[in-house]
C-alpha cells in the first residue's frame, strides 16, 4: 500500500512540474495535468498489481517506476494536446468575434 501512496505523490508532483514548464499553461487549469497524471498512475498501478507483477524478486521496480513514468507521460501528452488545441480554438473564436 505504501507504493500506491508514493506513486500518487510523485505523479501529482510531476503533473505540477509539467504544468509549470508549459508555455501555454494559462489556457487550462493547474490541476489538469496533475489529475491526468494521477489517474493514469493509479490505474496503471492497480492493473500491474492485479496482474501479479508486484513484490516479486526481480520485478519489484515495475509497480513503482512504471506507473510514475506512465503518469508523467500522460500528463505531458495531455498538456501538449490540450495547450495546442485550446490555443487554436481561442484564436479562431477571437478572429470570429473581431470580424463581426
């Protein structure tokens, strides 16, 4: 159970770091990348533990490292997609408003 808590704390922290490093972070909330990272990290931890990959000799790192990496990657992917998508949507809406 301790590994779940560590995974949750690290993925949330990584989500905040991803948000802080994005130049378009004003387009979405601060909790979006942290929430995505947390959800993916926790879900992958649950799946890995249910698959029996936890607490076995030689495989102990999998339920610790892999969910953190997957969560961080998902948070970064969400930021890249959402930042780009929201910027183009906002620009299109502003252009439409200014043409009136």
